[in-house]
C-alpha cells in the first residue's frame, strides 16, 4: 500500500511539473505572438493633395512611433465618390483590422460598409452633421477621429480679409456635392455678412470646372476664399493662376494650400492632425480602448500665416504690422 502511494505521488509530481512547463511555454508564446502581431490597416484617401497626403503620413508615423507592426493598404479615390465605396467594401472583404478614412466622403463610405471594423477618420469638417458620429464626446460604436474644423480658423481668416484687405465682396468656389464644403460656406457667409460684406459663391461639380469658376469671379469680388474643399483644392493651381493674372487676393482654409500660392490661411499642420488620429488607432489596435471610448478631437494648434510672395503676385501690399496678427511664410 505504501509503495502504491509513493508511485502515485511521483506520477502527480511529474504531471504538475509538465503542467508548469506547459503553462510557462504557453504564456511566453502568447506574449511573443502578441508583440509580433502584424495588423492590417486599410487607408482610404478621397483625393491626392498636400493636406490629405500630409495627414496620411502623420497617421502612419504615429503607429510606427507606438511600436506597432502594421501592413498598410493605401487606396486613393481620386475624388470619385463611387470609388470611395468600392475601396471601403474591398477593405471589409479583406477583413482589415482597422480602416483609416481621410476626408468626409471616405469616412462616410467606410461607415456605410461596416459597423464592426474600427474606423478612424481625419480631415472631416463636420463629423456630426455628416452623420459619422453622434457627438464629439460620444462618437458611437465603431468610429472616431479628428476634425479639421477648428472653430476659430475660418473666423480669423475672414476677419483678415474684411478688416485688413478691406474686401467688400468675397468670392467662394466650392463643390456643393461635398457636405463638408456646404457647412463651411454657410459659416463663411455668416461671418462675411457680420462684417458688412457680401459673399459671392460659385459651385462646381468637378475639377475641370474650377478655372472657369475662378474666372467668373473676376471684376465681381475683392478677394477669393477657398474652403477645405477636396475638389477645388485638387485644382488649386488653376485658381492661383487666375488670382495672379487678375490681381485678386486669394485666401484658403489650410496651410498647405497657402504655401502653393495663396495670400494667407489660418490653420494647422495636417501632418499633426493625422498623427493625432494615428495615436487613436494605436490605442484601438492594441486593445487599450474602443472607438466609442475615444472622443473626436480638434486640431491642437492654430496660427495665421501670410505668404508675402503670393500677396505681391496678387497685387496686395504687405504691411509690417501684419506680423502682430500672425507670421510670415518664408517659403520653406
């Protein structure tokens, strides 16, 4: 009887030892696989232009800085609404781990395609009005991100146009098919009229109509303002050419377009905005937070920048005192 008990004890000890080794190996394997997991992220960008490009780069850099191993599938809709839905549907079919949607049309298409895969957006002007989120603080189920609509940005630019340039008639070119542009134009109209000026708006359906729209404003306006409209910004060179030839001061809604040849913009870095979205995505992919737990964020910095070279090209004399209102762009 004693020999039997001894044998059973030895057997149990052996089983416990094996179990302990197995548990340790399993734990180590789990940690290893977790740290080395490669995530698949689909990037859907509505159009190719400097601001959106910068936001995408900032997003990717944030994930890299957070130490995540990510495989990106980058797709550009080339400003075609139909393409946005095709891209989003393909990402869902590929079962990506997360969708990064750059601009309102891309974000809308992504949300139409899935209510399960996490979506992080950027470069969206009015996420609530576009039906993407319920509110900034409580976005909803599978989506959150950053907005490029800083509440003071447009106000500062319009004030500069009316107070410093003394414009009485302000022209705006936009695509009425872009919900974010509709929101901005309404805001601009209100701000312009509060300053005792008049808004002259021209709508376009595609990039081929932008130059003609700009030419139609010649002789009718004292300045032109271009919101963060994807269609018009894609064809911004045409507007700049008209502004230079007709000597109409041109103002824009973001800094990257200002650098191309506009007089001024009150804005922020789209790279930084994309980076903010990337930090959100890192928290989601690593399991720290759900999209519904991450409030929509505003840009964290804002400044008025004046392009001296563009001002001179468009017949506007630069005043030294403008340095108190913002900073001068040095071409870098």
